């Protein structure tokens, strides 16, 4: 496989990336505190809206410390064209990851653990699931890839090399999902997405693979929820 050159650089630095992570942590803390306050006030919370708004917070550091600070376009964050071969490679890697996830989930079940939070009850309680589906299957893949691959990975690889930058960005990607039992599978996905960006010089292949993963999980949960309600 012909990998993209490691010499491609972006104007923002590793320091910008670490600052962006601190900025993101502050924004997420404010969002969590606000959601808790609204919950204590017994205000109805639309989880689809909350997920979408929380995901959009990831764009703030990328915009502030890359687009605004250096006057670059969004294409500098990887939003550019790509060759079809990247999709074929991505599909192969995703199939392998699904196989690993199946084995890993089976292993966890031996200890009474689940790899992911059960979303079926969430869908069962929602009057309309479409905002959650949109947030999880469309907004989240786009925003997370812009931040973790377009901003974090691209900003770190000039200093640490693309392999180390891939590991660091994948680690952060797994941590921010706040699901300990899913850390390893999400970390692996982060490495795959970083490799696809490094190979294609575009984050679109990673976005499409990411969207397919989230879409399958959410779609399955929605179908199960509808089936349970129908029964």
C-alpha cells in the first residue's frame, strides 16, 4: 500500500492541539453542568438535541485554533476530495474491526458486561427518534473526524510522526466516549480512521466509515425498540 507522505504539514502546531483539548474540556464541563441544572429543574430534555449540541462543541477549538487563527479554509482540516481506493481499504479494515468487536463482546459477556450502552430503552422513551439518529449517525461522525483527525491528528503528526499521532488521537477519541468497556474497540477505530486520513489526505473516507458504524448501531437499536413496543 502506498501511504501518503509524512511531510505534509498544517499551520497549527502541537501546542495548538493541546490548547484545543483543554478548551474542549472546559466546554464539555460547562455543557454537563448545564444539562444537570436543566434536569434538576425537571425540564424535558431531548437527548437527540443534547447529543447534537454536545458534538458540535468539537468544532469550536478546531475553528478557533486552525481556521480563525491561521486564516485557512476548512479544506486544511481534511475536507477535500479523495480516490475511491481509500473506501475499499476502509471497508476491509472495518470488516476486520467488526470481527474483533464480535469476539470482544463475547468475551465481555462472560463477565456480565456490555461493550456499549443499551440504546434500546432510550429509543423506546423518545417520541421522535430522528434527531438522535441524525446526531449520532451524521453529525457525530462529521464533527468527530474534523476534530480528532482533521485537527488533532494533523496537528500532532508534524511533531510526533504520523504513527504516534494516530495512537494519541485514537486514545483521546476513545477517552472522550466515556465508555470503559468500549475503549479498545473505539481506540482501534480511531487508528483506522487516522490511517485512512494519512493514506488519502482526506477525512471523508473516515467520516463515511464512522457514519456506517454509528448508523448500524443506532439503526439496530431503533429497530429493536420498535419491535419491543410493537410486541
